[in-house]
C-alpha cells in the first residue's frame, strides 16, 4: 500500500544550534509501518504456534497463559521507560536496536527444541518490539505537521493491523505445509532487515529531544503531565473507551459470542471474524484522512458514537443472522479508528518537550487499563453465563464509547487543523 504524498520536511518545534539532517518523513513512515506490521504479525502468529508446541514440548494451556502474561507485563512496563530513554538515545537507535532484538529473538525461537528457551526467546521478542508504539508515534509526530499528522499515524497503525490480518492466512498455510519453525522465521528475518534499514536510512532532526532535555529532568516531565489538562482528559477518555477497544476487547469477545452464545459453526465464525478484522486496515486510513481535513477530535467523537451504535445493533440482532452480519460489518467499519485518532490527539495537545513522556504514559496506561477491562468483562460473562453475559458486556462497551465521546468534548483541541499549517503543508515539496 503506497502512502499518500506527505510532507518531506520535518516540523520544527524550536530553534536549534546545529544543522539538521535532511529529513524524509515518507521514509520514516514506510520503515516504521513495516516494522509495526511485523510486530503485529508476531502477536497473530504465536497463538497458531502455541497449538503446535503444546504437544511437542509437553506443556499445558496454563503455561501458555503464564507466558502471555509475562510478555504483556514486561512489554507494558517498558512503555514507561521510553520517556527517559529518548533523552539519552536517539529514537532511530531505540527503534533500530529494538527491532534487532525482536527479529533476532524471533529467529532464535524457530531454533528452540524445548519449552524454557522457547518461552525465553518469545518474551525477549515481545520486549524488543515494545518501542514501536510510543517511540515510533512520537517520531512520526515530530516529522509531520498537524494538517497531515492524522493520516501519517493512521497509516502507521493500519499497516500494523495488516500484519494482524494477513499472518493467520500466510502463517497458517506455512505451518500446515512446513511446520511452525519456518512460519516464525518469516517474521524474524524480515524484522532484522527492517531494523538494519532503520539504522542506516532513517533520519531525525532531534528537535523534540532538544526541547525535552532543555526543559528539565524526565521525572519533572512526568510530573508536569498532572498539569496538562487536555492530556488528562484524553487519558480518561481513552481509559473509558478501552472497554470496547477494537483490537483486544472486540476481536476477543465477538468470536466467542458468535460461537458460544449464538452457536454458529466454525466456518461461519471464521468468515464473520475475517469480516471484522478487514476493517482494521482501511478504517484508520480513511478516518485519518478525514480527520486531517475536519479535525481529529470531531472524527474521534463520531467514530465513538457509530461504534456504540454498532454494538447495540449486535445485541439487538440476537439470533437474527442477517442482522448479525450487518452488525459485524458496522463494527469492522467503526471500532478500529479510535487508537489512531487518540494518538493524533496526543501529538496535537502535547508540547514537544513532553511528547515522548506523554506517549510513554499513554501506552503504559492503555496496556494496564486494557488488561483490567478484559479481565473484568471476562469475569462478568463467566458469572452471568454466555447467553446473558455477552450482551451485557457489549452493552457496557457501547456505554463506554458514549461516555468517552462526552469526555473527549472537554479536550481543547482545534476543531480542524490550523489554516496556516494546512497551507504550509500544501507548499512542501513532495
């Protein structure tokens, strides 16, 4: 997928005393999107691999669950460290070295012959991929002006989602034909190549880093977030809407609902799940493009309300299969845009000096809150039973969207990109 023409010069956030390197945002976006897709591919591939190694290594589902939990905890904890790390190391270095760790660990995973080394390399790979969200999005935000930032971040997220959509088909085919080891290598080896390309070809001005280092310590920067009214409202809104987040809550519970509550056969569930995932690629791109023209905040509010309506339709549909198909189509269209639009808002309201710590705090919070919502909704469904529990959980998710929309109205972001920024971006060489 070729990104639309985007700005070819960095957004300048303040004066510098050194000549800045020639910045090519399109190169940055392309390399980071490829890396993002490979990291998502690992998340989608490993559940298929787990099925294979349970018998091969003699482990149980409980050990698989523990492995996933350890990886999630360590990856989530790493998010907070990047607010400090970006002050002592370039974003290019963090993303490149992280990619080498990710790709190298994935490649080593394919060579393991026992559970302990398999688990260790899998966890290391998760940690190696952890810089992608906070550091990658902060770098993209630095290099793109406000009038094009929504599209850029949306492309980054959408291509990551493409890895999620594509790998079950490609990885499943390779596992069936050649075993799980080659399937793991098709993620690990390209990840190493992309990481090397990031280190060799990606350039950054470092204006955010200079602003951050000139504004005080990392601790003081994190403390300053308490006084950032708009960021606090944004964190609250995103925490509330996490009850219905597309990748995580919706993609986890909807297939279970179709199978366990509605009793649909495996083939129909697979087709509906595919329809659900398909929207995760074009949805963010279209929403990002629109938001750069009418504003990130109003488009986010609209997607919340449309997502809530889609969930209500799913609950109302019950066993009416044509209506269920329609509801799945609407969910596919409207529940995957929130992440991209929220991250564009983070970039809009966070000053350059605190942009890295803002993204670090945002993703740390989202990892934790998302896990809490998933556990809470799962426990609710378990206590009420499938037929009652799933509709109640989806209703809660719909309500969370409406509440998040109300919270987001409190964010003092421009309703549409500044005219000056939009005009400037139009004259930038492409």
